[in-house]
C-alpha cells in the first residue's frame, strides 16, 4: 500500500529512506531530506498508485485461488545501514508459500499499464531499476527469496469498481507474470553505498550527483544535458498520458526557472547575513577548499617517477550555506 510520508526524513534522530524510493535520483533523495520543496506528483503517477493498491487486493485473492498460502501481508521491514543513524524502511506485500511448498517467500505484487507490462516482459529489471532497488532492499531485510507477481492492468482500471478489478484479475486472458527471484538485482554493498551517498550529502550540506531519474519532483535541481539526443523512445511509465505530460512538463519548466532564480537570490541573501539560528533552524556558513587542478596524465607520461603533488594547484576557496532543522 502507499506511504504518504516523505521519501527521506529524520525520525527520532535516525535518517530514514523509503525503500520504494531508493531507486530515485540521489539528488532527489537528498533534497527531500533537506526539506527542499518538490513539485506535486503528476496525476498519472497518483492514478498508478491507486490502481496498484486495488490490484494488490485482487491479486492476493488470485494467489489463494491458485493454492498459495498467504502467511502475512503488508509487513514492515527495515534495513539498517548505520545502526542507530541510518536505515531503509519499507512494506513488503507479505510472505507466501507456494502450492504444496515448504519454503516461505517474500511477496511483491506490481500492477502495470499495458505499455509498461510489455517493457517488463522484454527487459525485466533492466529498465525497471526502481523496482530492482526496492526488491533488493526487501530481500536483504528479510533474508528471503522473493515471489514477484506482475499483472497487466486494464486500460480503464481507475474507472472500474473493485469487483470489476477482481473479475479482470481472474479472467483467463489477463496477462500475469510470476517468477521466483533468488538473487537480488543489487547487492547489500550497493544498497549501503547509495544510502550512504544520501546520508553524506545531508551531513555535509553538499549537493550529491544527479542521475536524472524520471519522474522526479525535484527536476529543477537536475543537471542540464549538454547534448540532448534528438529523440528518445517513449518506454517509461506514463507514456499513455504523453499529451498531458508535455503540458505538465512545460508548466513545471517555467516554474522551475522561477524557483532556481529565487533559490539563488535567497541563498545569497542568507550568506550575506552570516551564521544565525531561528527557533526551528540552524544556519551555518562553511568554507570549501578550491578545486585541485593538475594534468596528471600528461605529467606522468613525461616522467612516471615524478612527485605529482608538487604540481597541484588549488583554486580560490568558496563558501557553502547549510540550513539544518533543529
């Protein structure tokens, strides 16, 4: 089921990252944690989440009909990256046992639009990295193999009653893909590395790299493409809403330009004031070292034995603004 809480947040001094959001851009995860307001979720994404909740109920009934034993549902799981400081939190769709089976499997159910389902059947987790990160966290947290169920949702699912959703799920022509996954797409080390990148950025106040993952509520923080491709195939979730997406994109682009300008002006004004505190925030100004510049490859080619550190030069130091909630 859905989670309305922020995708990254601090609870009782612990930094919490939502498992379903770990596949998002690292910069977006940092922005949420740093309380930078993002844009509203697009309508098609909200509709997809609502559709997913309704199909999950129907697919649980379908699994029982197939002889599966539903041992539990909506289990909260947590994966600690730094004990007492940083964890990833999520909710699995439960634990199941296959017909006549003896082993327990962590259950994950996904409903997909026809376009997305087709892509899933062709590429699997290769183009569904968000799903891959989420599943990997769940498998690491539970120590279980996974039973992954994907159903091709009806095109008009959000206009259908729950009873109609049941009928579609049980219809023999409905495409359902279910597979057992014993090896997680991402390792525990990779999970920890991404979570740590978010945590480090939050602690230092330095904006992390941008992976430009779609969709993103913090699109205005993304790096601009230097040479964008002429055309990209529409293969992402939401392709069936492309006209609405174009209108929304242009509206948000105009808003983003205004937000960037205002954020820049506000940052300069705060830095001019200097360090101070409010009842809710602590504002600090720190100095960053200038960037090192050195053509090491050229020097090493000329003289491999040379001490390169003697030839390093550092640019002028800059100041960084950090605003933390008390």
